[in-house]
């Protein structure tokens, strides 16, 4: 999957403008949060600007184009949902690499050394384990779990 193929799914997951007071990210639009982007006008954020931010700050940050195709979307999606560093650490855990949150040559070698379908399964399982450890799981866990399930059905 490539970036332009992934984005419609991300927008489907994220939806439009929301200002849920229970969300620690604050107001969001297309999944772009005020907490992560305090200088953006979230309410008036354009879809085009959201694409730019997702490409630069998430897709490129997890080096998605350098990952095996089946794992690109799940890692990208987790980076958006839980942060780039956590997505990389979860990927590293899934390949038994040092969990330092840096996607360097050792991690990439380990990633390419695992069957991609097995890697996707391990990654999404580890993602669920991480999500269930969060204190906000009781509030947002159903949606997060559904999102991981959607990852499984679309890969």
C-alpha cells in the first residue's frame, strides 16, 4: 500500500471535526489534533493540509515506503493513533529488536527477516496489548479495538 492509497482509510477512521472534552488530544479534524499541532487552525483545517501533515510527520517518519508492503498501513495507522515513537517500538517488539523507538538499520534488517504476514499479526497483537494498557482504554478502547480489527480486514 502506498501513501495515497492509505489516506482514504485514515480519513474514514478519523472522520471530521470533533471537540471531545475527554480526548487528551483536544479538538481534532481529520485526526489532526490541537495537542500535536498547536499552531494549526484545527476547525478550519483542509483535507489537503491534513494529507501534507500525515505524509511528513507520520508516513515518512516511520519510513513506510521502506517497510514490507503488508506492514506499511498498520505501522502508519498506529503512528497516527499512538505516536511515531510508540509505533516504531511496537514494530521493534514484533521482530524482537531493541525497543528504542528508532527505525535504524538493525530494526529494518529484523523487519525484513520476518514473514510479512506473521509480522502484521504480531504487530497488531502488540498494538492491542499496548492500547489495553492505557488509562483511557475504558473511554476510547472500543473504537481503538475496532480500528485494529479494520486493519486486519483490509490488509
